C-alpha cells in the first residue's frame, strides 16, 4: 500500500439520497482505505449527526445546494457557497487532491472545467466510464464520451481516443488497447461528416485503431476502448443500463408469477442470475471520470447508495495512486504534435 496520504473532497449534498448515503459511503471508504482523508462539504447540521467516527473526516460547512434540475453554469456562478463549488475550490487551491459527486452532472462538469481547470491542450474534457463485456467478463472496456459534449468535432473524438486509450492502459491494465469508433455501420465511409473525418484521424494515429463499432456489438468484448460523441455515448450507456434492468425485471416477474415448475427452475438458476446481475451492477463498478481536467473528478449515479459511493471513492484513490492525471498532463505537454496534429478543414 502506498504510504502517501490523499485527501478527497466529497460533495455530501449531491445525489438523490444525500447526505445520508453519501456520508455512509464515504465512511465505508475511509474504513477500507487507510491512506485517504475525506472532506465532507455540506450543511453541517445534516452531515455532522451522520458521522459517528470523525477519524480522517473533516466536515466543511456549505450552506447552499445545487439541485439536480438547475442550469449548470448559472448554478455554479450563483451558488458559490454550495457543497459542489466549495469542494471544487478545495481541489483548485490544493487542500484536496480529487473531487467526488453524485449530484448534477452538468454542474460537476462546469465546476471541473471552470474551477478545477482544463489541462492545456485538451480541447474538451469528457466523461469516461468502464463497462463490462458480457461475452468476456474478464475484458472490461472504456467508453468515452458518455455525455459531456452533445456535439463533437472530429478533433474532439480523436483526443477522446487518445485519453481513453491512456486510461485503459493505466487503469484497466490493457497493454495495447483495441480502439473503435461508435458509428452506425462498420464501413469506413459510414456516418455523418464528423464521424467520417474522425475515423480518418484515428486511423492515421499511433493508436491500435480497429475501425467502427455498432451499438449492438458493445457488450461482446470486441473492443477495449470505444470512442463516441457525448450524445451517442450517453444514449448507448442508458440503453445498456435500461435493457439490463428490464431483462432482470421481466425474468423476476416471470418466475414469481409462474407455476411450480417455473419457480423450481428459478431457484436452480438463481445463483447464476445473481452472478450475471453483479457484472452489470453499477454499484460495483465505480463512477464516470471527467478526463482532461487538472485533478481526478469522478461522478457516480444520482441514485447511488453507500456501496456505489464507497467503490467510487476507491476508484478515485486508485487514480491518485497511479497519478494518472499527472501522467496525462505530461503526455499532452510533451506530445503536442501528436495530441493536436495539423488537420484539414473537414477535420477541425
């Protein structure tokens, strides 16, 4: 275990079950990892009673809360005493090493860019997540972008490919990730002009680019990194999550409402179904990383409970221990010609 101590700023008021589940998850992570300290930003009268043991826990008063439905940029500008803004400022000022939130995604993205700060040379920070492969559970894969940039240029997608490849190698442990571009067909000339141009940029890069991938192939384990514009990536992610929930719900209803033979069969397959469900359970997977900013910033589901919160904080700890943001910064600074290559009019 690393001897270095890390401080993680937690937006204790962000999320559907805040502050109770956020604080409980933070305490779980504190108990699990000896080299982290947690800063809980929130309304003290609500947060403090939830902390039964304040070892390596600091509670910092934040009287305002950014709600899920608020307009992101306006919210972070108007609510400067909110738990999210104060947590982001702690990272900017160096009193915390990383930022966690289960709150408003847009506000977290805005705070990451305008407060924590974008890495020079990165055109657009984006959301990255790691997902399971159904056919090959030992081959998790990286999807980027999953919602930060609804509209993308070819150069953004190109940079997403490099950043996601970097994350796959450093955090997932893939030696030479196979990179693919999410598109509506496998052929090189498929898609709109943005995706056609992005395909050419990725094809001519040093990445192990293997062409396009269709949404129906995402879970079959045929790629280590999938590059997507934020609109398509977010739609694909929610489709995967929604399909999994509906399948398990339908199976459960079928078994519950079936006859004796169906119920007996359900009992026999229950262990296998639970194991399969755990593969798709986001509570086990951690959160979505905003990659391209000056410190680790990770967002988990708004509906996340304590296990998901704890696992996401564990993910942040691993990012800090591997110094992935520092290595991304160094790479971008030292490889400007590769990261920002000259492009044609149609590729910009």
